[in-house]
C-alpha cells in the first residue's frame, strides 16, 4: 500500500534528518553514513531508531 502522496516529502530520518526513500515495506534513509531502514506497519511509518533495521 503506497503511502499518502506528499507524506514522504515531510518525513525525515530521526537519526540524521536525511530524506527517506520508500522501498517495498520500508522507508530507507538516504543519508550516506546512516542508511537505516524503518518499517511501515499497516501503512504507518514507524520512525523510531530503536525499530529501524541497520544496514548490512
Ligand atoms: Zn538516517
């Protein structure tokens, strides 16, 4: 389920404040030194560093 149009534009990574990129069921931080992947549950982004998946 795509996120509401315009929502991505106002969302930023809580760790580094870089823009986020929607990929499958996650929002990926575009920060070069960050790259955390935030889950989207029931269409609602969970922008919590504790819930984010660390890049490999
Ligand atoms: Zn980040």
